[in-house]
């Protein structure tokens, strides 16, 4: 493990952490998004011992441990290894970037159980040295075709389980590409490897090698990738892209699952340990991590859910009307060295006004800098920190041209209030 002298801005892991404003950022790629209550308590203990007491659930359903000092890194990694949470090498860790449906193997509306195929894909990525040449942010999605769709989450290569087939099959597609190919489920690891290899080979032909599939397709087209992988795609109608919000209790069979949201994905070690206790005492003893910054507890019936919700701290979001769901913010200053304002506190202060812009969905993105890491896509309103103040962008991303500049928090409130009034909202 080498944490020193690493460049900023790549996708960190546990064996190759990234230095940020509050220390090193250690990212855990949880296989399949499934973490046992025992492992969750171990993670919480590590966060208390070796970190700053806080961790984040990312938009890729990874857990990020913050505030780690370099002297503590070896002990932290050793403690995590005991629970099987560390890969065998930094290269394997970096390439194992697979997001799976959170209720895989449990959802009654899924096409079939995708868990064996997720494990096979991860194993192929780890064991095939040629695939270690993939950029660290290059990602795969395996979607079980259920209602908790991953269609709103970006991916370089996407597999979606198909319903009503004589045998299990996936629809495979590429980023920003409106065509797809049908494959047998057992082919998934080989097809993923062929597509990834085609990406690596074609990217090397570019003067500036692209790091994502969408950029390569924009430069060279999708046909060269499909052809190199031996696939013949056909036009497809995209699935709906509205992200689900699985909060509260949802019945499945004799029990169900309970979804608890996290504002900005942040949770304290104490709250994570409590959640692990609830999963063990009232559920199936596991947690399912989602890219919507919500943690699911399977095996929880309605009575147990009511008990858990009655004890949950205010840090958890339990109601879809919660105004905190209207805002997204990066860690901000001082946690991130690039951030120029304390974004999360400001975002919370503006959340009610953000919800007034629209009764549902994310309406406000508060970014510590123009990179816009927390939300790459456009938002109704984006505030970008600059020298402690904010530039305001409408219907755009953090890198877009602002319509107002140099706003303090009071001015931001006034701007949002004026927009809400224009939309006819009632504050």
C-alpha cells in the first residue's frame, strides 16, 4: 500500500487511498452492495478507532471512510482484512467497480437472481490481468430488472436481466448508446471482458486516451466496440430513468425490507453500529447498500420496522417528503481540499427552499468547486463555491456558466425564494 505521493482526483480504494482536506479517504467496494451486520459493526469500530468518526455512502454504493491519518492506515487495513473487506491488490480493487441491484436475490419482480453473475463478473475482473488496464472510474452495472431500477445510474457497460425468456438472458448496452445486444446470462463475464478489452485497445489508439466509454464512443463511435466484442446490437427503447426512493417499510413475502436514507450519504460510526444491531435483532442480519444513499434492511416485517423507526436518530431520513432529499452536496470544506465552502451545512440551511422549487426529486446541488463531484448531471439550481461565496447556475452542471455570482448564504436564500415564487410554490 502506498498512500504517499498519489495524484489527486482518481478513484481511491482502501489499498490506494486518496489524500483529502481531512486526511486520507479510504473507499470500500462492498461486493454486491451486501454487508453483514458483523462486518458493518467492524467498519463502525474502525471508523471510531482510525478515522474521524464519519463515513459516507457514495452514489456508487461504496463506503468511504474519512479523516484517516497516514500513521493509522496500516492498522486500519489490517482490521478490515480480517472481515474480508480488502482486495488482494490495489489493481484488483480498482477494477472491481460493479454496481448490482440492491435487492438482488430478494425482489419478487426481478427477472432472476443475478447474484451468481455479479460474483462471476467481479472474479473475472480481479483475475484477468489484462482488464487491470481499465481506468479506475470505469464501471459496470448488473440490473435484475426489478422495480428498484438502476437505469438512472450511469455505467460504461450495463447488463439488464430480461423477463419472460426461455433461459436467463441479459440485455447489454454501452454508455450513451441507444442500442443493445441480448446475451445468455452465463456469457456475462466473457462479454464484459470482450467489451472492456475493446475499450482498452481502442482508447490506446486515441491521442488523449479517454477514460470513460461515453468519451470513446463520441470519438470513435460504438460500432468499433461492438464489432471487436463480436456482438450485433439492435436499437432499444431506454428504460425510465427516474431514481427510486425506497424509504420506509416495503413488504416482500412474509416480511419485507426497511429503507433508511442518509442526508448527503453521511452517517456516523455510532449510527452505523446501531443500524447493524437493528439488522441483527430484527432482520436478516445484513444491510443492502444503494446508490441512492439509502441503506436497506431485508427481513424486517412491519412491526419490527415500526420499532426501528421509533428509535432511529434524526440523522436518518425515513419520509419521502423530507426536504433533505431535495439537495445534494459534496463533503465541502474542510473535508475536501478543493472545496471553498462548508457545502453540507449550507445545503441543509437551504433545503426547505430547495423543496419549494418542486415537490419531488433533487432540485439543488451545492458544490464546493466547479468539478461538481457529487452530481455530474444538471440540476434545476446549482451553487458552486468560490472564495467562500457561491455562483448560481440554473438548469446546468457545476462547470456551466453562472447567471449570478458572489452570493452569500442570505443572497442564495433570496434567489431560491424568488425562483420558488415564480414557479408558484408556497413557502
